[in-house]
C-alpha cells in the first residue's frame, strides 16, 4: 500500500467518524505519523482528498460486485452479498453526508451523476435475474432501478435533514431486503427468506 492509499483510507475513516470539517490536516498527518507537507505533496486540498475517497470506494464496490457476480449462482445471491458488505462497513456520522451536501456542491452533483450511471447497470442486472427465473417477469426494470438509486440517495440525505432515530445503515438494510423480496419469484423469495432467517439468528446470538 503506497502513501497515497494510506492517506485515502485514514482520511475516509476520520471523515466518517468526525465529519470532513471536523478533521484537520494536522490530525490526519499525526494519525499517520507523517508530515502535513507529505499530504500536500499527494493532494491539493481536503476536497481533492474527498474526491479520491469517493473514487476509491466506488472502485472497491465495483470490484466486489464483479467478484460476487462471478462467484454467485444468481442475482439474488449477489444482492445479498452486497448487502452484507454494506452492513460490515463502519457506521458513518451524518455530518459526513451533510457537509458534502452543504460545502461541496460539485462533489454532490457528481454523486448524482454516478447514481444515474449505476441505474443503467441495474437494469441489465434485473434483466439477468428475470432470465434466471429469480426476478418476476412483470417487473418494470427501469422504474425499479430508479427506485433503488433514488431511495438510497434520499435516505442518505434524510439522515441529516430529518434526523430520524434510525441509522442510514438500518434504513437501507430494511428497504433493500423488502425490495429484493418484493421483486423476486418464489425461487428468489426462498433464498431471501433463508438469508433473513440466518441474519436474525446471528443477531440473537450476538445478544
């Protein structure tokens, strides 16, 4: 791992824990045991770091998606593996999303563009699931792809605008499991229900 990647990973952790504005360059440098000058050699400013964080996370997500697609027997399993990956991620302070929305409008707009791009891939993914007999044939794939993208984005924004008592992670998990089950055929529903039963068992074991 080179120094640039180390900075990206540590900054991602601090931004998500304390917010972007709440993380100083001095703190970032100190946490890595490097000089602030080293950070500025690799990044122009905090906004540049934030852009690289989001690009890095998208690359990791896309690589995981390709890996799951290759190893899974059907699209329902891919969905559920992605959901597990999301659940294993550390919680994010709502300040992280709020500050992107308030102080980095160009980055926020680019996130919406990525969302539109992802919807095209979701349409192809849904069609694959229909061919596999896992997703209902009567599903409007265009609207369904739109719902997933827009719902995730709206729930993310609601964490700092509406300040619900539930975390973004819990909201997205509930929304996605119900959505996946709702678009599935009987074969797909059996896979989702087995996953939910196992997830519930794991939660009981932890408690």
